[in-house]
């Protein structure tokens, strides 16, 4: 099961989000009606699961679910590690 360290996308938590829908990597607000990405955060949020390995993942107490991820941050992480964003 492939997973990537959350620090791979060089997170920056200095910004304070204005809405409750924001990139978990840089905390910039995301317009949910516009194209964006999501990651599946596991192990308490320390790792992101590869989308192609979803069927191998057994949810446990560390499952943080699918969280919004901005397009720029997704490019830094590697777009293949992200899912298409869904309107909440
Ligand atoms: Zn971001």
C-alpha cells in the first residue's frame, strides 16, 4: 500500500483560513465550486494514501478521511496522489 509523507508537499500552516473549506497543506481557502483536489489522510494525517491503493486500505482510528487540497499544492505533492475534489 503506497503512502506519501505529508511533508512531501512542503506544508505551510501560517495562513489563517477565512472559510471552513481550505487546503490542508497551505490553509488557503478553496472555492468548492471550482476544480480542486483532495487527499485521503491516514495515520492521524501523517500520510496520504495513493488513490490506486484505496482498495487495500482498512479504515482504522487514524483515518482522517478525504480533505481538500489546492491545485498548486497538489502539483507539488504529485497530482497522482490526489483525488478529484468533491463539493462538500
Ligand atoms: Zn494549498
